C-alpha cells in the first residue's frame, strides 16, 4: 500500500538517480529516478513523494507537486468612473429525474433538444499520472503428498496373524530391524532361562514378504500423487518417480504403467513450472523486488539447468546496489541470507561494508563466509580452507497454545 512522505534530496548518483532520506530523520532512505523530479532539483530540497513500502524497501511512485503558498492572491482592478453594481444570483432547485431531463416543447408542437454544456479543455499544467505499481503474481501453494494405506492394509490383511508383526517390522526398518528385534527378544528369553527363537526362519519370512509390502507402499503413494497431480509439490512427485526405480518395485508388473505415466507427468510439470519461474523472476527484477528475486533464483523447479546469464547480470547489479554503504544492518542481513544460497552469489561485490554494523550482522557474515568470501573480506573475516558450507535458516516454529476447557461446576 502506498503512502505519502516528506523527503530531502541528499546526493546525486552517476546513473542520473538521486538519493533521499526522510526529512528531519535518518530513515527511511532510498533512491529516486531523476525523471520523477522537477528540473530545478538540487541537494537539500524537501519534496513530498508517494511511495510503496514493502520488504524490498521503499519504491518512489511519484513526486507530488506542492502548492506555492508564497504567492499572494490577485484582485481585479476597479475602473474609475464606473459605478459599482452588486451581483446577485438566484439558485433554482432542479427536479430530480431517474432518466434525465425531458426535451422542451416548441410552439409548433415539436421538441427541441436541450443543449449540452461544452466540455472543459484539458489543463496543460497537470502532471501526467504516475506509472502503476507492478503487481507480482501470487501462485497457489503446492499440496504435499498424503498417501493412504489401502494397498498396504490389503497385503497385511492377507497374511496370517503370526506373520504381521514381522512384516510391519520389515516394512519400517528392513531386514536389519528384524534381526535387531530377534536379538533383543533372544536376550530377554536367555535371561529368563527360556529357549531362544531361531532367527533363520523369521528372516526368510521377512525376505519373502518385504517385496510385496514395498510394492504396496509405493502404489499408495503413486495413487495419491496421481489424484493431486496438477497441484502436487514437485519434490513429492520426484520422490514417487524415483521410488519406482527400486528393484523390488520395478520387478512388479502392476507398477510399470503407472510409473511411466508419473514420469511423463513429472517431465511436463517441470518444463511448465520452469517457464513460469523464469517469467516471475523477470517480473520481480523489473519491479525492483530484490529480495524476492534473489530467493526465487535459488529455488529453480528443475535441477541441473544453468541460470540464464542475462538475468544473472541484472540480478547481481540489483543485489550490489542493495548492499550499499548507507544501507541498514537489517537490510544487509536479509539480502545476505538470500544471496548466500543463490547462483549469483559470486557476482555480487559491494563497494564496502556498511557505515553502521551490529553484532547480528557480523555473526551473519561469519556464518555465511564459506559461501560469500568476497563479502566476508569486507568485514575482515577470513575463510578457512575446507570450511563447511552452512545451510539455510529454517523459519521458527510457531508454538500453538492450547487452552484448557473450564471444568463443569457441580450442580
């Protein structure tokens, strides 16, 4: 949502733009294009702007021309020798009509159309409307895979009761889990002085049942993926398709047709979402949404595809401008957290460290130093050889508060 703000021009840049800050304060601050400013603008001028505030900063939409109050009102000159006559005006009320006024009747019985008032000529001193704010598309959230247990329950139901516990153990942890369970049970039986269980027969039983259970488990996931195919998360769809390559699943004839269908669907989805991803990325760059564009660049829908060189140069320039020496520490932290996991991180080379830093910014640079060594050098942080690259920060979990219901009072 845009709002108005009084700003002061602080300096002019080599590309023709101007830097500004809030009048009488240090923040907010930003950059405005010279095409929006009056021709006589100079450093120190205080202007009123209309700006859009979002996570990427402040985007100036227009400069509002203020009324000059220093000019005195002009009066009409009274000509000597002419007596002054007052002017009176009688306002007659209009009768409201739902369909407009009726035409007047003439003396000959005809009708005379009512003259329309002349249109006002457009004012030449009006400022042209500002460019509309670019609205980025909002894509629907992808659905995560939620398989049922239809095929799995059918296989377990067909087994004898004494084999179901072994089958569930094998499905959960494989043959290793079955061996560990047998070992624990024999240890307990030995301590009680009871005969131990023979492991060979149970392990052979698990080996015979396990392929059927693996196929049933994959079929449950594949059916759920097919039902939610248009909106299913690509990560879950890839996992289902790669699961079809399991030798136990691939050998079963009931899985081949469904596996081929899901593999083709994955290919089509990846190509469509990759094209959509490029369009959204170009739009974010053109709208100067730096943070969103950097985050999107590190999350391509199709792995192994080189990042376009033209977009890399444009995005690197925007990121470098965002890491200005007069930017706040919070701005640096937000950009660096996204930039460290972007394919353009090596192309971004700020001119220097920010004028004001805090402990949070220094800790962020130190943690991300293996991924952005050229920026860590600005803070005199040396990257040790073989340093482990960090992982992206996970958003904090929101703890749900459960309210206890009040106990019913005794009657």
